[in-house]
């Protein structure tokens, strides 16, 4: 689900757009499962994903970028300037809250 790079951390996600609300559902198949409120039209879900992940992990929006999966449910995000252990801890605390 997470791997470190010189630029930051790669986060593997599986997205379900068009949900009632945006939320992290847990982990399955080595990917973080996320429901997004935005529809999968004209990049709206991708923009919502970057905004949502930035908010949940306490990052600035410009620190989250889509690396692959623009038109797929399975996406890879680059979280710039943050280490894998730090992201893991933040995700752990989010998943424990639910």
C-alpha cells in the first residue's frame, strides 16, 4: 500500500466514486479503499481524491499528485515530502477512529 521514494511516499488506492460521502473504508488487496462523493466525470473524482487525502493526512493539496490510474479505480498517489512511516502512522490513527 505504501512505498518510499526520494520525493516522498507512493500510496496505492482503490476508489469508488459517486458515494454518499467521501470516506476511507480500510485496506484490501494491498490498497487503501476510499469512497468518494464526486462522480467519475471530467476528472472530478481525481480532484476530490487529492483534496480528500490531503485533508485526511494533514497535507497541503499541492503535496498530493496522481501518478497513475487517471481513468482507473486503482490509482497511485505521490505524497510529496512525507515519509512512509509517517503516512503509515497517520493512516493507522484514521483507521482506528472508525
